[in-house]
C-alpha cells in the first residue's frame, strides 16, 4: 500500500467511483455535500452541485502517465487506476505490486491483474526492442554465427549454451522459462 492509498479507505472509493469490470474502467459518481469543505464564498452543497455538473458520469483516473499506466487524482492525491480497480473489486488495497498479465498497461480489467512482487513482474516482461533474434534471452554471436541462450534468475545470468540454430536456442530458453516460473507471456512482442 502506498502512502496515498492509506489516506482513502476502500469504502470511500466505492462511494466516489463506479467500476466497469468488463472494460476495466472507472467513472465518477455524484458526490454529496459532505465530500466538500465549505468556504466563505461557497457552501458545500453548491460545490457538490458544481462538481457533479462537470464530472459525475465521466471517466475517472483515465489520464495516461509517462510510465504508460492510467492515473488521476482523488481529493488532490495521485492514484494509479489499476490499483484503484483492484481495491474496489477486492475490498482492500493491494499489499504488493500488480502485474498486467497481457502486458498492456492500460488494460485494467480485473482478470488482467495479478498480485506480483518486482521479481515476479519481471518474469512477464515484453521482449526488449533492441532484441535482434525475436526471442528473449537469445542472441547471435558475431564471431561464429551461433546462437547463445541465457536467462537471468536471482540477479545472476545463467548460461544455457550455444546452439547452431535459433530454434534450438529458443527451445532451451523456453524450457528455462518454464523451469524458473516465467509467465507464458514473457518475451512477447512489444
């Protein structure tokens, strides 16, 4: 749970937002005057009516962040949309990180989210755009044209061998992926 998440209880999220589970999207609900603090110039009732006329029923937390995730603000605090979706659906903020199973950072459907620590999340990464062979963990050696397969586990690179063909190296890497618990989507095309 992040610092901001500790400030807003899940019950309040459910009051403020509606989750469309099929689409993985959030919409603002109408707010009550108790959600606002009156000022000298405006009553809480006036502020609620103004807010509702502009935002009630519109997409919430739908702004793209530089890191690719959708985000937005609730009461001036920043939140990532996929973490809010998880909290509303399960009734509690996620204790650890969340992984988008299909790798699409804006696909916040509940069935596309899974709890994952950093290491587990790294086992479901897309293929690097610098990869020239089309297979994660396989590179071609310039000196002899053979294919070198490796895998990174526990912070260490493990040599899986060199092979005559790309298919053999890819097969060795696929076996290592399965042995070390990498997600089936690991190494997918960007």
